[in-house]
C-alpha cells in the first residue's frame, strides 16, 4: 500500500509498505479521508514522533475492511470515524471512565502508524459508526470537532450561572479549532460573541459563520484585551486557541471578575506571566482550565449529532483536498504558510 512514512525530522516520503495486520481486538480500515492537524506539522518538521519510522495522521475516517478477531467482525463493511487515543484501560483514570486523562496511552498517528496511508489499524473499541448523511470528509474532522465540543461544554459548565446566551464570549485564534468552537457557540445561541484573528482570510471565515465584522478583532491593528473591554466591558468566557503567551495574557486581562478562561491551543513556546498579568487571576478570582483531547464516546457522539443534524457546516472549513500522492503539498502549505488554508484533507 501507499503511505507517507516519517523516517526522521524533515524526512517524509511516499513509500510502498506492507498493509498492516490488525491485532485480536483491532480492525483494518480502508482510509477514505484524513485531515492534516496543526500538530502534525511540528511532528514532521521540528520534533519528530515518539518513534520513527512512523506513518502520521490521526484525523480520519474510512470503511472497515477486516478484523483481527471475532469480536470486531461486526464492523466489517461499516463506515466509521476513529478516536485516535488508545487509553491503557488499567490506570485509575481509565477505571473511572476518564480515558482522556490516561497517561499510559497509545496514539494512532504519533505513537503507532496512522492514517496518511491507504490502510490503518485501530481498536474496534475506538470506532464510531457514521450515519448515512455524514460524509467521509466530515467524519475526518470528528477528532478536532470533538475537542471543540469538549472545550465549549467545559467552558459553559465551568462558568455555571454566568453562562447565559447573553454572556460575552471571545474565541481567540481562528484556526480549525477556533472556527469550530465559534460554529458550536453560534449554533447554541451564544450571539454576544467576539473573535480575535490576524488574517483577512480569518475575518472572511468568521463572517461566513455569522460573526459580524465589528466583532472581529484584528490583532495586527488592535490590542485584543483593550478592544474587548472597550466593546463589551470585559469577557465572561474566553477560549484561547492559539497557544501563545500573548493570547493567554489577552484573556486574563480582558476577563471580568469571576470569569472563565479555557486554554485549548498547543503551546508554541515556553509560557510565562508577567507580575501584573498574574495578578489578574487571584484578584479577579478567575477560573483557568485546560483542554486536551476529548471524551470518547461522550464528546464524539455529541459532535456527530451536531454534524448529522446540520447544526454545523464543517465542509465550509475545507480549503484543500489532495490525493494521497500530493499530500506533501499540504504539509508544505502549513509549514511555509505560502497560502491561506483552514482544513486540508487527503480525500
């Protein structure tokens, strides 16, 4: 089969390799669509993976082609999305049903071979069957969509009584996750919504989701914390989707007393607070929570219902579709920033 194999940092190529064989509790999936995640790019060009050689790719959908044991045979021929994190099933968190907090996990596309290939294996316990009206392209975005669902639900739950449809909410960072969070919030009726970006392309995408131009803060022009205070007097719930010192600090300074800051972005560098910004947390008694990954099946089933019900339009986020033979063009677009992009799919 064809697969993109990461041999070493910066050394990835399309190769002919053996079709993987599923284990006893696994299935073999014919990959129909796969998304390039922002985390794939540093894995390919900066840090490498946990083991190499490795086939990256953890956002994907497909059709089950075979099963390694009898328990998985009922999935053969079914259209599926796949939760890429494989919890150990033995630790205290797994025993409590919190596999999202497991630290002894395996992971499709970063710790074991992933979906930038014609076939991939995964545990049948990690499969979610797709309704007929959900496309493979949409299902390939279930993983980031479920992370976004987790962020929104956590933010609303944490804010408690302060989370009304009148609440002032800000999404800082309009990559795939930020736009999905915006989509979900708009769909839930949170209209007092502000977004922060740094590209004209992001302004256009936000407008497509129903965010008016006067609620888009262009941080190339305005300091978001001052802009948000001027616009609304402060923010009740702030979603940080960039992973930078600046964007976290904007949220802490713009938050109202007893406000909520949800950190979703992967860190781009070391994080720190200056003294005055740190004081925002205790003096305003802010709640700061982090989000990494999602809860399977809870967040995934919720996300799938939103997609199947037409409450979100994930295909609006797709800017590039590439065949497997040209997927390296997508890697380079995201690495070199040579053109505007949102979600790039192998489709």
